[in-house]
């Protein structure tokens, strides 16, 4: 393996370790993964179109990326400023707010895609 390939392999390894860590340690990330599995199963059952799948997968990705970023920000703040500090709290709150925005966006997109299909079943 040449140096460039090894660097890519190491980068992927670190990224994979990060995903394992956030999955193992972050309760909210686990909750979002359960929601992801539920949405995927529901999408299969109601036979989403290709474009609907693309939109759903993008919103799922948005929420998971926001949650992972929030976890990284929280860990960084805890490392840099372990004592309670008003600015540290603000930084954590803003990062958590980004997750909330992503989750609300995902909920709205999910309602736009799923509700008409669910109503069509009745």
C-alpha cells in the first residue's frame, strides 16, 4: 500500500472509530438511529419513490451529522473548559439547537412525504 492509500485508510479508520464512539456513548444518537430504522421500514412498507427515498436519506443524514457534530462540540468544550462557564454553556446550547433544527426539518419533510401516503391507505 503506497503512502497516499495508507493515509486514506487511516482517515477512514478514524472516521469509523468516531461513528462507533458516538453510537456507543451518545443516547440521542442512538435514538436517532432507532428513528432512522423505523423510517426506513415505513418507507419500504409504503413503497417510497426513488426521489422520496433520496429526500428521506438526505434528511436522515442531516440529523445524524448534526447529532455527531453536537457530540464532538460537547466533548471539545468539556476538554477545553471542564469548569462550568457561561460561554461554554452557550456554545453547547447553540450546537444542540442545530440538532433541534435538523430534527424539526426532518419531521416536516417526513410529514410531507408520509402523511399523504398514509391517508391514501384509508
